[in-house]
C-alpha cells in the first residue's frame, strides 16, 4: 500500500453533507494530503483551519478548465462527491436536474480520460435508487440495475461511463460505491432527504414532522462513520473497476426508527403522512458480503447506537447555540 504521506486525494463536493463528514474523518484518521473542492467559500468548514499543511482548498465551478487544472495538480486519487442537486430535485425538474447533476461529472471524467497520469477514482452511486424491484431480499451487486427514479437512472448511466473509461485505460482504476441511506450528516431540517437526521432535528426543535413514504417502508441505514470507513477501504483498494454495496446490511422500517427514537427520548412522536406523486420502493436493503470479502470492511454501528450518537451530537449543538 502506498505511503499515506505520499498520496494526494482530491475530494469534489467537499462542502456537501457526505463531503464534510468524509473530510473530517480522513483528517482525523489518516495522514493523507487532501485537495478540497468547494463551489463557494461559504461552504468551507472552520475545522479545516487546523490542518494548513495537509489541505489545499480550491473554490469554483469544477466544470471549468482552469479549476480542473488546479484541482488535479499531483493528484493520485479522486473522490467525486460533487452534485448540484438532491434525489428529490430530480423528481421535480428532470431537465435542469439532469444538466446540473451531469455537468460536473462529465467534466471530471473527461479530464481523467485525457490525463496520462495514474488515477484512482471513487464514485458514490446510489444503492437506494439504482436497483430494480425485488421482494424482501437484499440486493447484490449483480442484480439488475436500471434505476427506479431519474436520480438512479443517472447514477446507472455514469456507472456505465466508468466501465467504458476503465476498460479503455489501464492507468485508471475505479471503485463504485452503491451507498444505502446514510445518516449522521449535517443536513438542513427543511430538506426532504435524510430522514433520520431531519426527524431528530424536528423532534428536538418541536417542529411538525411529515413523512413522505409509508411507515412500513424498509430501508438500509448506515451511520456516517461506517460510510467513511468504507471510503477509506476503497481508497486503498485499486484493481480495475469494482462495484460495492455499502450499507448496514439490515432493513428497518420508518416505524422502527420512530419507535427507537421514542424509547431513547422518552416521548411520543407525532407525524403527518403526506401524499406524494414520487415513487419510493417499499423495500431496499443491500447485501454487503462483497465489500466484507474484498475490502475487508464491515459496519460497526447499529441503528440504536447511531441514533444515540446522533441525539447526543444534536443536543450538544443545541446547547452551544443557546449559550451563544
């Protein structure tokens, strides 16, 4: 394995929810040097100031050539998290969501395709939206993946571009991570994506709770630290192109989450079921045996443990806000 101090890792979309969590994790757990790409300076977290010798910050639109030239200076690994839209944006406005979601990724792939350097790429796909329907059996990486939403369809499209890219260039390796439903992320409670983080914030702030999926909807929830450890394993594993499911491997309904929170907070949680035209699969759980076997990775934090950690983090933040 290449010495950590000699590896320069580019993270695009470092200002997003996963980007912030992953950046902090890598700074605390490794000695990697990081080049962090932000769309605007307002996205840069204050903790980055602690690591001036290990961080290069680049602000701007990564679809522009001058920004790409700066970003790819002495880079060995790229973690491409940048996207201007969320899955719900794709449902609302297909044309604009496709354009904004695709531009940055095509720019990155074109740049990598034309470089003569060895590049290892990690691409986050969507384990929750790429797989076709299946009745209460965890999805494996070889299952049909046509996409069950506009967001999932675009993820599948880019997976196919990556197969083409790595097949035609032996200097490029790629790990595609089909990620389930991450939580423990710094998201705005007004968003409609990120069920666990949003519902906890709303409960603690005594705000009304709306559910956009039936309470029997089953999902695979993975805590941010477990997701970050999977990214770390994917950084280290370089062997052509591989696709890995990254989740907890366990299914929990919205009712399970609510019941756990009621027990942990010792309070009854009221919610309103909202009708929507969007399609949400009733069951989505990932089989993670391949990641365990090849990457030697497995999640360590159970749903109950993750909820406890999250409540503790949010209440700590609330106390800090009240003091200030």
